[in-house]
C-alpha cells in the first residue's frame, strides 16, 4: 500500500482528426495522498475532463489517444495493464461521477438495477438478494428511501438523480473517486446539499477524491490540494492554503480576482482579458502569455520550467523560475 | 393503462368504418359490371339486368353501402362472393392462415437478421463490415420483391433444384417466399437498428456503464440496444402490416393461396364483397398490430408508460378542478 493513492507523471492526451490535432492535456504531473481531496480547477476547455477520462482510461479512441504518461493507482501502473484488468479496476478502485445527472443514467432501467449492476460486476458470486440489499443500502446512504429502488430516472429530480449517480460511484467503496463538476448542472440550493453529502460519504468510506470544478467556492469548501489548469497544463499546484493565501501564477490571481467581493463597491466585474487559446493551435512559450499582464519577451518562446516557490507549492511561470535561480 | 387500451380499441371503430367506405366506394365507381362479367359476353341485356337485381346492384349506392356495413356490424356477415357464391368470411378464414404464416415467418427471419446485423454495423461504424452491411441492406430495400422472388426461384429451384418453386405443402415450400420477404424486412430493420443504436451509443449513460467496469458486449445489449428498441419495434410493426397487404406479389409468384392473392383475384373479377372484406380484415389486423406496438412501447420505455398514465392523471385533475375548484395536493410529491 503506497502512501499516494495516485501519481500521475507527464500525462499527454491528444485528439487527432484528419484536419487538426487537439492538444487537450500537455504533460501534467500531480499526486494525491490517501483520503485527501484534490481540486482540479480551470476554465471550460482547460483539459480537466480529459484528464479525468484518461485516469479512467476511457478516452474515446479514435480520435483520442494517450500519447505519453504514467498513471500509478495505488502503486500499480494502469497504463500498461490490459483492458480486461482495467475493467476490474473501474467501478471498484476508481469510479467517476459525471457532470450531467440528466443523461448519466439509463432512462429505461430502474435506478436500483443500475446500482446493482456495479455491485454485481465487482462481487462475483454475490447472490442477487445480497446485491439488492447492498444497492438499497447505497440508496439510503445518499438520502433516498429504499422504496424508490424500482423507480426510473425520469421519476427523480436532478438533484436526486445526481444522488443516484453518487450511489453508483460509491457502491463498491472505491479508493479514488473522480467527481467531474458534480454540482454544475444542479440548482444552487441543491449544490451545497450534494457537496456536503459527498464530503460526508467520502470521509465515511475513506475515499480519496479528485474534484473537478470551475467554482472556486466549491474548491475552498471541499479541497485539501488544488491544481489550477490552463490550456492542458497545471500552472499552479499547492495546498488549499497556499493557493488561496499565497497564489503566485498570474492566471490564478486573475481567476480569484474575477470573483466579486461583497465588501467593496464595484461597477463591473473584473475579468481576465482575452480567451482561452484554441487547443489545436496553442501559442509558443507560456500558453498564458497572450493574456498575461506581466508578459515579457522571454515568455513568448521556449518551455516554461516549473518552480517550487515553497515546499509543495509549484508554479509554472517564468517570473518565479528566475527568482528561484537567483535565490 | 387499461383505460388507455380501451380508449384505443374504441378509436379503431371509425378507422375501420372509414376503410369500408373508401374501399366500397372505390369498387362502386370502378368501371365494369360484375353481373355482365359473370354472365360472359353472350349474355342478353335482360339477363344482365335480372342478375343485377338479384345481386342487389340496382339499388342506390348508399343503400348498398349501408346494407354491407349493417351486415358486418350486426351479423359479422362479409357478404357472398360474386365469383364463387361462397361466404366471403369462410374464404378469408381459409386463406388468412397462409398470409399470417408467411408474414410471421418472414418477420421473424427479418427481425433476427436485421437486428443482429444492425448491431454489428453500428458497433463497427464506418468499418469494412459496416459498408458491406449497408450495401446488403440497400439491396434488400430497393429490390422489387417479385424480381427477387423470380431470381431465387431461378437459382434454387430451376438451376440447383434444391427447393420447390410453388405450392404450400410443407416446410420446404416456405423457405423461398419467406426468404424473399424476410430479406426485404431485414434491410429496413437493419438500417433502423443501426441508426437508432448509433444515437444511443453516444449518450452519457454508456460512459457511466463503462465507468462501472461493464464489458462492451453487455453495454451494447443491456444499455444501448434497450434504449434503441423503440424505433426498431416500430419498424418491425410497420413491416408486418406492410407484409399483410404487400405479400400479394410474392404470393402470386409462389402460387400461395393467401389473402393477398384472393384480394388480387377479387379485384380483377370485380368481386366487391371479397375485395372490401379482404381490405377490412387487413386493416383490422393492422390496427391491432399498432395497438400491440403501443402497449409494447410502454414496457420498453417507462417514460412512455408514464405519459399514458399521465394523460389520465391530467384529465382527472382537470375534471376535479372544474368540479371542486381546488385539487388536493399529491402527498407523494
């Protein structure tokens, strides 16, 4: 049993079509300690979901392809194992909650059956009655009465559906749970409920979690470690405290600045100027340089090294790389 | 649900009445005189007029129509054949079996083949197999059945001598007609299966199933096909109804004494009761098949069942609103 539940080294994912090559994830590395929650934060199109799908080895292929990288799940390299072995890992050791609960459930199967499916898959030899009991327990756990076992997804509200999706994901007590924007499609009033419940269950089951979101409020509430993604790279990585209190990367600063402050009177919200670059046509040098207020000539060419500004706090920006060398 | 079925059965009545009126009228206005046809070219005008009076053809159109409808409704009497003088109902009962058998076997062959190949084609989209299947299906859809029937006879009966070309005396006699109709049905069902599968294979719940660690084969059958079934069973039902009426050519080519052949013979002999009654029976079977389809839908897709029930719920509430002014809130919600 290794100390880190997950270690990712230099992961590269590309979508190749006849017309273009989309660089979705460009060499990201991170690790996650047991029972911790990692927040993967970034704008739409930053490569968060692609990263998650790569961890499940569910990148649709073609056109997607994992070009490079090593993924160690509980010390086991899941990039080298067969699809059959991977299937035994999915749902049991690593499972996923999807963004849109409206479409994540099969509309023509009762929710109970959909929970039972994963239970039976990973507990060969378990009797049907026992699997049913386990599925009912999961429903109760996410706050749905077991009587609704035989009901269909269309009989549930959005928040309830997401609870069912969570029940499916946690049914086999996975060691790692990937939650891909689990609250984005829900009403604000339901968001907090669902998030709260996820945190409680995660602590109960001792699961580690990767929480993908673009909501910094959610990050502050639920994460221990945060990785800020931009254009398929992790531009800043550190503990929650490091990221919130001592953020360094201009992009992270821009992200936090764009949250309106209730105490000051502002007329317009602050935004980061410009748009996320097209991932099939990324800029040279630092990917953020066209939008960066501190951009220098040096930023426009060459690779940007990762600097460790304090223990465990990594920043991918030239400002700090130089400072790091000086010190 | 029961209410819905009863409602649907009641709504069949105007459909069937409409069918009677249209077919009866078409036959009435069609050129030619059944009495003259029956007596042959040598008959005197007096003899023809006498026969017309006997057959009731000299009465006004509305009286004839009303008489026929009344006979059907009150006595299940489909009239007497002008040609043979026998009861039409007895003649139809004797022939419907052959047509139904032909339709059932053909549809069974077509459905199994069509769904299996459709799944294969969807799973291997754009592959070589998919393209071969597409050609196979398009050939089935676009080939006229009589031509295909003749070609099969040429190949398997005339040249190879493996199978009989006509008649209906045993299983061997059914192979070629059912292959002809089954292949056509398979083409349409295969295309429908393919497109419906492709639509549901890209949906998020498939990714959910993969994330559970489910195998691809089980995902296809349990999740994708189940979701894709509605358009497929619709196509099967439509094909079945089409076969009932459309088997005419194949029945003629293979000399199968079925309902289709009876209908065609009836038309060429101006046998009004035979034609109207045959069409009525085909229409009746078709509306029953459609009803069975609609009931099947609700078993395949629970959301459709909910709309059937929801409709009744909605009406009950509207009624309650009208009567009492206020509706008690459903405690379940």
